[in-house]
């Protein structure tokens, strides 16, 4: 038999001198592989993503449902988002054809292993507090499952039971085990930056013993120093995140990836600007 690149599925009726086959190229995005596996015809447009592609990494924290009495008072910080506002973000992403990446897909993209659609975004949530788990309001997971969109929760692994955050649409990653405290030191606001190397490495290993996935780490309070960077590299983390309010690019330091903090006064136009 002879194969011909048609980007269509092969069938028993194919001429043996010209059997349909797909061809993967350096720019083939992960969604195309899924379509190939499903036997769909693929249109090769020559290059699917630009070389300087940027991905907005969105940084949420807490959520509440204002229809429940007392919820707004219980979740009064500026990083606490009302349920309907978060839902409007997911709705806009869905309406405009965005792919919400898993943390594995994002890390693979950063490493140049895969390509992803130009309209891609990474949703991250820090801590594991109000509204993020089954035990503390349960706003986040039902919405992710309703919209079938992926997000990554950076969990303070020593504070809450990981069993409260189980969903096929939520990846759990490390946000330390018990070092999520502000501290006064020359290197930064957080205890990760203010602690010595041995303390940080021990704490991160404790978080990995719970989470069992070292794809990524998120620095509490965006605070780091050279010793904490050394610890996460030695523990095999592939990427780590801070702040920055710009899009992530492959040219970034893979251990200082910027994110857009999402505050309670965000408008939909603000959100659209960050993503697009």
C-alpha cells in the first residue's frame, strides 16, 4: 500500500495505491490530534499559532454566591469574586471559542512539546479557601463542570483536605504545605522567600506527598528568592507562577511566569482585555 497525505481517515474503500493518512507537523495543535483520532477531516492552514503567542494566565482566589444569606459578608476581601461574575467570564470564553488549558498542556506548551490554539487561556485559583471546595461554599467546581472548562487550583496542602477539590476539570498543584504566611524580611512578603532553603524544600516535599504532582508551583504572595527557586527546581517542578499582569510567553523564565490577578471590581471589558 501507499499512503497519501489527505488529512482524512483511511477506510476499507481506499485505493491501495493512495490510502488516506494524516500528517502531524511542528505547528499542529493538540486539538487537531483529537480530531484526527475521531476521524475528522483536517484543514492544514500552514501555521496555526504565531511564534510570539502569549497566553493569559488568570489568577482567581475566592468565590461566593450572593443569593445565599451572609455569603457576601463572609467573603469580603477584594480577591473574592461573586459567582455570577465568574460565570460571565466562563460564558465569554465559551462564546468566543477559547480553550481552557490543563496545567499539563500549559507546561507542555511552555516547553515547546505541543502547540495550542491561539485562543487559549489558563485559569488558576490560589489557596483553596472560600467557595473553591465542596466543604466551603462549592461555587467553583459546579461552574467548571457546567461549562466543561479546566482550571488549576494551587492548594495550601497542609490546610485543607485535597478530597474536597476532586473534579475532572480541576488540576491540583502546590501552593506550599504550610508556608502561606506573610513575613517581614528583605527578600519579600511571604514565608517561602523568608525561610531558609532546607525549610522551603521540606515544606514543598510535604505538599508533594499530598498532591503527588510536581508539574507546577505557585509562590505565595508572588514572593520568592534564589533559595526557593533552587528548591523548586531540585524537586522537579517544571514551571512556577508569580504575578505580573502580562501574558505568559515561551520566552519567560519558566519559574517566574506572570499572571493577571482578578479582583472583585473587575468588569467584563477588563476581563476581555486581559484575555484577548
